[in-house]
C-alpha cells in the first residue's frame, strides 16, 4: 500500500492506494494546522502494510509544502520506507496548468518552459491553459499517476519552490542585535 500526502493547497489530504486504486482518502481544510490534520487523518485510515510514501512537493503554500514534505521524510526515515515525490501539477493533469498563488498570481507549468509565478492576466494568454479551482484542489489525491512519481532519499527530497521565499528583515535593529549577541551594527 502507498500512503500519499498533500499539503500544498489549502487542504491537507491523506490517501491510501493499492497500486493506482484509491482505498481510503481524508481531506480537511487546513490553513494553519496541516501537521495536526495529517496526523488525525492518518489515524482514521484503515490499518495495513504501508510499503511506500508519496508526497506532493509543490509548488504551493510555502509553509504548507514544507510541512507535508517534512512529515513524509520523517515517516520514511523512521519506518525505513521508500520515499517518492510528485509535483502538484502532476496531480492535476498534464499540459499548461495554473495553480493559484497569492497576490493575484498563479504558479504556471507550461511544458518545455521553466516553472514560474506570473499574474493571472498573463496566464490567461497561454493556449490551452487549465486553471485549478477550489473544487479541484479539494479533490487532490483522488488518483495517483504512478508514472509521474519520482523516488528520493529522505535527505534529498526538497519542496518545489517556484519563487524565492518572501522573508522580511527585522524592522528594529536592536532586536536582531540582542538575538545575535548584542552586536550594535546589525
């Protein structure tokens, strides 16, 4: 059996597959507590021999993707199970796909081009594009495209980030100075 996890959308999803056949699936809206939602949902799955773990590596919510990937890596390491990753795009189909992002942008996969984050208006100009909406996000992991998963070691599996994290600098230098040994030049 394959345990599959996804936390890249506003929904935390846990599914159990026998080959490509869905055996059980739990989906919970989880904007802030993806890790507790995943643990709770895993406890309600039918108990069976899990032989591998597949995790959605994104792109998606920066923190959400990290939570799912980290949990999958820990389980794989602790249980000595093979670990596989799959990009969110592959869970929604093929061709040009736009997954909602923040600030009026989408994550865009246009085959043959690098992944990018662009404005919705720009994405609308892409021929044949499929925009992923909330019902489709909620239905993630109802099928598992086995031909698109890739094996990885827990140490090597990394989340897929389209853009750099938006990290701000401390607004008050003295706070950072106190944190790093009282240096006044920070």
